[in-house]
C-alpha cells in the first residue's frame, strides 16, 4: 500500500531532478533506490524506474515502484511530477500560459500570446505563424505513455505538488488513474470532454489536498472535484503565502495518513475524504468484478484457477472490510453533524434567553425568526441534507454487498466447472 506520506515524499523528491537545482540532498536517477531509512516517513524502499528533466519546457518527472524481496514490484507504479521552481523561467512561463491561459503548448515570451491576432491555425489550433514547443502537460503525457508501454500490467497512480499536482491531475483524468497530490491548481479548463465525463463517473479517484489559506494552490476552482480543502489553523497573513503553499505544512499519522484535524472547520474536508474513499472501494470491487468476468470465458490450469480465485477472494474480503469501515465513517460524520446542529440551536436559545431575560420563549423565537434564524434553517434543513447523504451511503453499501455476492458466486461457479472438467479428464470423457 502506498501511503499519503509516500506520495508527499515523491512530490518533494521530484523537485530534485532538475539538473541546475542547487542545495538538494541528492539528484534521483534511474535505478536508484529510495531507502526508507534515509527518507523520514517513507513506508518502504522504492526503486526509481525512470526520470526525465526536460530542458525545453521545464518538466521534471519520475516513476518509482516499491521494492519487494530485493526487486522492484512493477505491479504498482507512482509517477511524480515536479512543481514550479521559481528560479526557472520555463516553469513560470508554464504557470502563465498553461495554468492561467489554458494553452497546452509553450510559446516563447518574445512572440504574440494573443492568438486572435494570428491567422491559419495548425492541427492543435495554434497559429502557424507562431513557433512553440510541446508544453509540460504534453510531455508529461508522453512520459506516462512510455511507462505504460514498458509496464503494461502496472497499476499506475500519480502525484505532485503545486504545478506538479496540476499536471498529475491532468494525466490522471485523461488516462483514468488514481491521483493523490497537494496544493494543485485545478486543470479542468484544459481537460478533454472524455476526461470530464470520467471525472463524473469516478468521484473517488482524485485527491487534491489543499490548504484553505493557499491562494496559489487553490487557483482554478474545483472542476475536477478533486479538492479536499483543509483548515490548517495557520491564520491568513498575505506574507505567509508561500508557507501556506508549501509541502511542509502537511502532517501525517504513524500509518502515513494525512491528518485532518477533527474540528468544526474541517467537517466538510473529513466528509469529502470519507466519501471519496467509499467510492474508491466501490470502484476497486467493480474492477475486480470485470477482471473475473473477462477471464471467465476460458479455462486455465487447475493451479492457476485456484490461485486466481484465492487471490480474488482475499481481495474481496480486504475491500469489503475497508468499505465497511468507510461507510461507518461517513455515517458517523453525518450523525455527528445532525447532533451538532441540534446542539447549536439549543445553545443559541440559551444565549438568547440569557440576553433577553424579560422575553418569553415564544417571544425569543419570534425575535430570532425576524433575524432569519429558525429551527428549520438551523436544524431541520441541515438534518434533512445529512440524512439524505446517509441514505446515499447506505445505498452504495447495499450495491457493494450485492456485487460482493455476485463475485463470490462467479468464483464458486468457476471452481465447480473446473472440478467437473478435472473429473471428466480423469475419467477419460474428454479426448485431447
């Protein structure tokens, strides 16, 4: 399992790839091993499969895989994209032209950026009179495609910080990958219609942790629905903008999970993360179901079927346990919110009574209503919303249980078919 803190560390190390970067602990290169004993918080050792330092457009990226039994386990790979180096003109141009203006290509500053002032567009919609190079999101896609080609069976996830997370979100949305990243502007304005549709259908795949006070990372809205907006209780002084945007502000628990403090200000962040994880587990089970159905058309050897089915059952049980915990978390968060709404109303009444000691209870209610505060608005409306969210979670849980039943039945039927085939072979009923 790749932890939140692992993703944070990869996002940090990706900055070190740039060849002219000074004062970094080391420059990661292909075949290097990132040792957990040397990198505080890293859950295990990882091998660097590939790095890229593109000096034409300023993109840096690296792909890593966990080390198991002394070798890289390329069944799961993380691609980390580097964020903005404020000393790099190419990164600053990318921030301006891609993040702000929505251009995927990179156009030298000496040329006219107002594309309406040019004629004859090329296949990318760029005027032929303009000279440009592939932008960072374009070469980031090429980097992903190379990793995918070299490791076709790998489950690939992405990460990054700042501009790196912007790029990582773009790559994940365009290619159907899970993302966990930090402080990233939202790339929705440059996504294809297909990617935008994928986002709607997969609400549990993108995790962009943002600091509530970070004006840089919060740019671009939340079209990808990836945002988990966390109150870090850091104040809001403009002089601290870069600190709010930094990777170092995030804290993690002993298991490498990003800490979202259990405060009223963070209720929505906790709700969002819990719901995303619930949808993610549903997605994982659906993928497993599709794989089993895809493999059900033919029969392999008894040993292979037994191994595949045993692994599938273990996966189903693991996902089921995680899903149960996830649903309980979601439901409890909303139940707490309902209780808090009721307590807020009661506390408001107590406060009003202490101020207006000459007023009756009904007079206090009328005074509050005149100010737009009613029990309906404070308690009933929020409670109805929270109960609706609880019903949605329970419905997802019901669909999940039904899918678990279908998968286990499919495995049982496949095993039964395999036993019948083995008996027929043993009895000589099938002539090879």
